[in-house]
C-alpha cells in the first residue's frame, strides 16, 4: 500500500489497518519459521507496510500537536 493511499484514510482507519498488518506480519513470521511460507518476500513487504502506517500516524500526531 502506498503512503498516498494511507494519507487518505482517517486516523481510526489507519490504526485498524496497522493492527491488521501487524497480525498478518505475525502470522507470516510463524509460517516462515515453520517452513510453510512460500513467498518469503511477504515478511519484508508487510514490515514496510507497517512502517508506512506508523509514519503517517506519527506525522498526524505531530501535526495535531503544533
């Protein structure tokens, strides 16, 4: 998911998206360790998506504080 798409979401939607992505990342890590994950790049993609969501949320919180 691109940062531009994330900026269009509300704060509540972003927080929900972050929780969903963290859950997917957790499941992907478990599957990777047990050898059941076929697309190992999925872990990297999910980790970056979580970081994008966190970045947008952080920017909003900083903007609201000013």
